[in-house]
């Protein structure tokens, strides 16, 4: 086993959720986490070489014209086709989840579900 920590980007406009997830992942000792409140911010930092991106579906609550997670997902995959992206949303609609997977997300996690943080950790460990 390597001591190399995985570099994770968390992209979510909900600062409270983003902080909680970042602290949770950081506390595992396996991840170095950077947080961004917009997808545009995340895109500017892709040159830092993250191992995975956890990307919220809706990203416009603080910045009205911010791109949504699906648009950011497509841009991430255009820039870095092999970068693993886990979509995150409070949307439980099957069509939304299917759309993100079809666009290249490795998984779709429902934010408010019990065990969502552990599900994310499991997905990150499997990368």
C-alpha cells in the first residue's frame, strides 16, 4: 500500500455541505481535499492534477450565471478524459442520474441520503 494521498476536488455551492464533506474526507487520512464553490473555479485548477472530482449537479445558488454540474462534467472530460468524476445532488430523479452517467460520471450520489459520505469514500477508494 502506498502512502500517497489521493487529491480530491469537491465542487459545491453549498458551503456548509462542502465543508462537512471536506472535513470528513480529510479526517480519513487518505485524501487531500480542495473545495470550490463553482465549476468554473474547479476548471481553472485542473492543472493541479486531481485524482477525482466530486461535483454537485446544481451550482448556481451563490453565483446566478454559474454553469451547472452537467456542463462542468462535460468540460472536465473534454480537458481530462480519464479524470474520475462523482456527481452529487439532492435530485433523486432517475433521468438526472442517467444523464450524468451517460456524460461520463463514474457514479451519482444523492446528498441527503444516509450513508452518502461513506458511499463517496468507498467510490474514492475504488479509483
